[in-house]
C-alpha cells in the first residue's frame, strides 16, 4: 500500500487528528478536526497549536509543554490528565479529551494529537454530581437516623437525625468504628452479623429479627432501636447503611 492510501485513510477517520512539530506548529489536520473546530486545513497549517488549545487563566504550563510531557505516557495516564479546553474558529470554547503520541517522519519528530469533544461527558458528570448532592441532602435531613460504614465497619456517613439520636456530631464519628455506637456486650455479635450479611445474597436485612438491637449514646445511656441494614457495592467496595428508629421504651 502506498502513501496515498494511508493519507486517505487518516483524512477520512472520524477521530479529529492534528499533527504538530515539537515547538507547537501545526503541519496537518484531518477532515474530522476541520468539522469539529470549524477551520479549513489551509487556515491552520503553520499556525501554533495554541490557536486550537489556548492557555487558560491560572494554567501554570502551556498546553504544548503538557502535550510534550505526556507524549510518551500510556493512554490510561493520559485519560486522567489530558482534559483541555479547545477553541473553535468562531471563538467558542469546549472541553476536549486529548491523546498524544510521538512519532518520527524522515528524521523529524512529530506529535500526533487526537481531539474529542467531551462536552456531553462533562455535562453528565455535572448532572451526576448534582444528583449525588441532592441525594446526600435528602439523606442528611431524613427522619430516620442513617449511618453508613465501609467494609471495615468504619463510619462514612452520619446524618442529622443520627447526631441527635446518639449525641455525637458527624465530625466526632467519621472514620471511627461503628462499635462506639453499640453497648460492649453487642459488639462482637454485631460484627459477625455484618460479616454474614456481606456474604449473603440479601440486599437488605431487618436486624431486629435476630434479637434486640440497642444503641449507645455519647453520654453512656443505652436505648432500644429498630434497624434495617442495606448494602451497595460500588467499584468493588461494599458500603453498609443502617436506617435506625428509636423504639418506645416498654411500659
């Protein structure tokens, strides 16, 4: 296959491609890049890469130095760091996902840069963050005490009702063992219950089915509760969440 074949292949790729010199001069763009940013190839050849990826306010390193730094890195590392801002011909800016590799042609070093518009991904990340914030605020003011722990049974969430019920602020309990909220005589048994629940196929369990459940306040007083525990696994790590209501003392 001759050079014309490869040139035609790259020109027709759906991925936007820019080729630049190490000092940031554009030597080639394909059709997808023209479509993405609104330029014709002739308008860009010989121009600085900063025309397409301008330096942002507060950015310590210019984009060309960033590209040069990561040219030899694997794609996994690049996906973490090379989220830049692209600029179209009409001046609009968009978040772009950039990948860069280094190659040599006729003894000359070149950077081959692929550019993807990730506005949709960025918008979805914003929406997800907003949903998580909304859910956390709802849980924070829920009528039930809600307490989450990790696999080691260290507290990761403690809502306002839990603060009132147990007498601790969230700051006092975060990262500490759930044992601090249980009378000493229940701790070993409760830990085993959580371990068994983690291994089971159940998504939730009413803890009172297996006997009385007692809470321990900061002042040392004990009180009976009704508790339901649920488990959710995210990123391979389980989180256990207890929904707790204080029981009226038996008359």
